[in-house]
């Protein structure tokens, strides 16, 4: 579904991606893990059309993403749940959902958009209770749910999620990740960027590890969870191993 070959990405003279190749097949959850500054968000921006300077090949369903602006990429079926959520504080929850359907406004009638808003609120029932409330008054977890729900309103085929677990308590992370699995089971494809490598790899089918703009490791999620280097750098050792001084 998504094919990236030899992608380099730049902010002026700074090169943030260095020859990245990765692919996402339809129906998969693919996790992209890596430390701060590894280039994970830059890759998400590149796929969504928000990174101006890049070279290499990026294709979505065999269509090149070269020179395509973000709205055109949303139209192809790719939606981003951005890092930091980008919620508009005074705007209501329901208006955020309507905004998520902006790209469909010429194709879908208002009733269809309202029906979809009801459907995404089924996924996160707390949003229904808060439908008329200003989004700035929601908790961090509720705002993350809203950011995901808003992205779904564009009816994407591929959902890009940039650090959805950031700042959330473990129970909420579990709830949100369970919903991501539910979405995958309903046929959505997901590319998930996470610093919380363990949580991401637990729900992913495959994963890639990014370090200073390069893919340094890739494999099935089970292989990565079991990899000594991934364990050391991204998963931490458990306490018993630490006491026994084992690697
Ligand atoms: P984090 O997990 O901290 O969000 P990341 O893996 O998402 O990190 P990126 O945000 O993609 O990392 O950053 C990759 C590199 O690009 C970093 O060295 C960062 O300083 C640099 N960078 C990111 N955004 C910009 C920008 N707008 N201008 C210049 N450099 C940038």
C-alpha cells in the first residue's frame, strides 16, 4: 500500500532522513520506533506532504506522492494523527469531526458526514458525552481520541499516527492501542510512530527501527521484541535481569 525507497528528507541544510526504505502492506499495523530526533516525525510529515524537501520514491497504492500537497494526499486515502494532537481549544468536539471530513465536503452530503461522526463516536463513547464541549477542556487522553476520530472522518485507507501514547497513563495507552487493533481488524492499515516501543510492537505486525535518519533494523514485531539490541536500547531490561547482571 505504501512504498518508500531511498527517501532522504531535509530541513534547509539539515538532513533528517538518509535513504530510508520501508513498506506497509494493506491490513498491517507497522510500528516505527526510535529515540528522540531519529527522524520518525519527519517521515510522517514526508508521507503526508508536509515536508517540502525530499528525494527518493514514495508511492501510495502505486501513485507517486511527488509534488502532491497535503489535501491531495488526504484525498488519496492517507490521514495523519499528528504528534501533539493539534486540537483547536475553543472548537467543539463535533466541529472537530466535521473538520476531519473537510476533504469530503464536495463528495458527501451533510447527513453522511453526521452519520460518520456518530459512528466514530461509537469507537470512543466519551466523545459522544463531550460532543458539544470545547475540545480544549478535554483531558489529554480524550484529546488523543478526538485527534484519531478526526483523522478517521476523512475515511482513510492508511492512518498515520505520530506518538499517540505521548503523555498518557498506561491504562489509557492500553485502551487507545486496543482501538487501533480494532480498526486494523476492520480493514484499516496503520503506520504507528512510537517512543513507547514495547506498546507499539505488542500490537504491530512488523516494525522498523530508525536511528539518526536511517533504518537500522526491521522485522516482524515478534522478532524485534526478542532482539537483544532492541531490548537494550528501546525496551529496557527487566528488574530481575538487572539484579542478576545479565544482558
Ligand atoms: P521525537 O521522538 O523527539 O519527536 P523524531 O524521531 O520524531 O523525534 P524528528 O522530529 O523527525 O525526530 O527530527 C529529526 C531531526 O530533524 C532532528 O535532528 C531534529 O532536530 C530535526 N528537525 C525536526 N524538525 C525540524 C525543523 N522544522 N527544522 C530543522 N530541523 C528539524
